[in-house]
């Protein structure tokens, strides 16, 4: 049998290379995800309807996290409205740059400085609760431990080799374990709200929709009876 070589165009080879690259990327991401899943995560046990928890979480976030991390999918005004915080307090205690109340929440740290200080620009946390989960955030913030080999002297049980310092170290040292857990839970709760602000209003909207549908059902039934009162067994009954 004579061997007939296949003619393969550069376009076909390029597509094949792209598919191989995509498969490799998926495998790498999957490995990373499974590694995170393998870590023991604690139950965050947050309550998105706990307004005091959300307010305290916002206060801690803006005083310890906002210097490096942005939440650019949120606006200061939206936070003030949803969490029932006076706009004046938000201006005085949450905004540390020249930004206005109606602008999005950006980090005070320039990206170039973040790369220089940490090796990479600190990520935006707008959707972290949705991508990682609240248990991951809660466990990560509690998971720091001393490690002299790291640049900031700490490492993390959940994300090994993290370049972030333990920004809650003062809370950890000054507060009781129960109080510290509560503070971390409040930050986690706030980031959960940030990832999907409509959570606060969705239950009420759901009740309103169900009431509307119930009323619509009643009127639809009465309308059906009115339309079909002269029809019996598919036959039109002439009016007397």
C-alpha cells in the first residue's frame, strides 16, 4: 500500500495549536481550582440581610483594604443608599482620594506601584465572592500564619505564596478570637453584597411578583369565564 501524505494548510495547523493551547489552559485552571477545593474552608455563616454586619464590614473594608483593592463595579452612592449610611459619613470615612460620591470605588494605589511592591497589581474584589465563594474569602482572611521566608513575613493556608500582607493582624492581636471571627465575617458579608447588590432587594421583589401573579390569575380566570359562558362542550349556545 502506497503512503499518501496529507496536505495540511497553515490555517489548519494554527487552529490545532489554538485548541491545544486552550486545552492546556483549561487543565491548568482546573488544577488550580481543585487545589483550592482541597484546602479546608470554614463556613462563613454570613447573613446578607444583617444591616449592621454590612455596615461594619464596609467600615473595615475601607479602612484596611481599599488602599490596595478596588471594587470598581460599585459606587459610593450605591453603598450609602443600600446600607443606609449617611452620605456625609461616606465622604468623610470611605473616600480617601479626590473621587466624588457618584463615582466608582477605585484603589488609592497606582497599578505600577502595586506591581513594584507586590509583584502584581492587587486584584479588583467586585466579583470575588461570586468567583471564589464566601467561605473562601472568610477562610483566606483567617488563614494567615508567620512565615519568615515570605516578603511580608506571613503565608496563607488557603492560598500558599500569597503576596498580600496580613492587613488584619492588629485585629487578630487586639480582639478576642470570637470578636475577630465576627469582624472577618462582616468583611466577607460586605464583599458578598458587593458582588451582587440586588440580593438586598430581590426577596421583596419576589414577593411583589408572586402577589401580582396571584391577582393576575384571579382576573384571568374571571375573564375566561366571561368569554366562555356562552360556550358548552365546544358548541356555541345562542342567547335567548
